[in-house]
C-alpha cells in the first residue's frame, strides 16, 4: 500500500468514526457538511484526529477552507511531505 492510499484510507476511517457513517459512504469528492452531515463538533474531531494521526497542525484558515474529503487529503499530503 503506497502512502497516498494509506493517507486516504486513514482519512476515510477517521471521518467514518467521527461522523458515524459507513466508510463506503465517503468518497473523495464528498462534502463534509452537505454529503456527510458534519457539524462543527464533527469537523473538530476530524481535524484533531488527523493532527494526532499524521503529526501535523491545521491553521484556522485551513480548517475553514477544507470542505471536502479531497481538500483534506490534499492538505495532509502537502503537510506530511514538508515533514519528510
């Protein structure tokens, strides 16, 4: 499993747990609020779990701009490549 697949799988798992949805409901283009029903608490849980899992930190601006699963994957890939 390559790192892109691993990142995506971990994000799907974190999102499913935080939002109490099936991983099969989560697609890269899924919108956290509109498609997955995320509220502010759910998004906070996703961000905190991702920070712990990937050893990164999100800025407030990044958190406000992340609307889809794909956005989250992209930001995490950028941040994890910076730390390598």
